[in-house]
């Protein structure tokens, strides 16, 4: 694999890893919980002001779980459902909290739900009953549960998915490159001769896992035959191309090397070197 490819994968992987680390659920949940509690305290404060109460306290906000919180009051109060809905929406918008949630007004004495409403993704699916029916002065707690995953949690999951996908793509790319290199090396360095793979530069024939070593002359002769398969090659041409500038040529040398090649190719009956009487030789292949 090229260095440029490795650099690109490394940079993308590092960016995804950094994003994953900085958007970990623990850090996000801590920040989200703090923002939510501030918003719930603001909701409690606005409800008390709606009751003309500017002195009694909003008790500490309690996180019932990661997505559900409870607002409690020091004093009794009356709750107008319309005002409660408007106050919650305004406060959540300012704090950039999820838009979809379920709100319950619970009576302290018996923990019964005196009023509830739910805001969903589509306005027509939201449930806001009992508008205009004011709850009488009493001790109430308000519980709000978020029903929507936040964008930061989703982003965190996307970072993790991105890292996994990047790893899969990297492995597939690496495997594909390896296969291409093997094919390129195989096709570029050897010639196909029947069931054999002929490596001229390495002076050898390969049949599956078996290697058959060739002498330099055998290799040169076979290369000529493969280049001109099924064609008659004259003796004079073979001798000139193989023995020219290589010292003294003995008359029987060509026949001897042809005989050696025949023995090494005999395992494949689909190819054979035939003698064309008075002319030369031919490598016949099916």
C-alpha cells in the first residue's frame, strides 16, 4: 500500500478518534445534566412567579435517571396547564435541550398524576389535554422525561461507526491491493505454457508447487518456442539466437537441449515440441 494511502487513512482515523474521545457519553451526560437542571430550576421559578410568589424556593432538582428529572417546591402552588406548557418550551429552547418530552404534574400527598402532556416530533401527534383547566393550589412535583436522543449522543455513535467503517474499508482496500499485486506480479513475470508457469528471468518452470530448474540454454530455447508457439522455427534461427556470440557450437547441442526440454514438459500432454524434418522445430499447443 502506498504511503499516501496510509497517510490518508491515518489522518481520517485520527480525526474520528479525537471526535470520539471528545464526545464521550460521560462528558456529554455531565454537561447535559447541568444544563437540564438549570433549565428545570428556571421552569420552577417561572411557575412560582405565575403564582405571584417571589420568596419561596424551588427545591434542588433531582435526576431520576439520565433522561428524567423532578422539580419540587417549598410551597404549595396552583398550575395552569397552558402556562406550564409555554414555560417548559421557552426554557428548553433557551437551554438548547431536546424538543420532545413528557411532562407529569404529580400530587405530593398520594403521588397521583394530576396532569400530563407529551410533545412529539409532529405537532399533530403531541398530546396536550385539559387546556384552560387550572389545577387548584396544592403540593405538586413536576417530572419531565426526554423522549428524544440528543444530537451529541448520536454524533458519538456516528464517530464510533465511522471508525469501524474506516477499519473495514482499510482492510478491504489492503486485501484488494495485495490481490492486484499478486496478479500483476504473476502476469508480469511468467508466461503460461500448458499447465506450467515459465519464468524466463529465473530459469525455471513451475507446476503448482513443483519447480523445475532450466539451464540458461533451455530457458532461451523455451522462450523462443513460447513466443512463436505453433509455428515452425528453423534450426539455423534457433542456433543463431541461442548460440551466437556464445562460443563454439557443437552440431548435436541443439538436439540435446530439445530432448531435455521435452523430458521436462512431458507431464503436460497438451504441449509438445515436434521435429519438422529438414526444417526445424515447433512447439505445438492445444
